[in-house]
C-alpha cells in the first residue's frame, strides 16, 4: 500500500515539476518527492503491508 502511495506522490511531484506550476513552499514538487521517498523507504522496510502472521499462537 505504501508503494502505491509513493508512486502517486512521485507522479504528483512530476506533474508539478513538468508543468512548472508555482505553488507555495509546503506543496512544492521537492516536498512531494521527499514524502514519496519516505513512503517508499517504509514500503521496502516492510511497514504498512499486510497483517503479520501470528507466530506465537496456540498450536492445534
């Protein structure tokens, strides 16, 4: 899920940069790119994926 969010943020950053849209400092293409990189790093680290398997549950 975080990988998809990163792709969307990278696409928004690309559109802002390619269209040369003037935005304020908070919504700049660089900030979207950095948030996308953070989301991609969390995705690669395994955060935000599916629920973890219960390894310590009772055996049946």
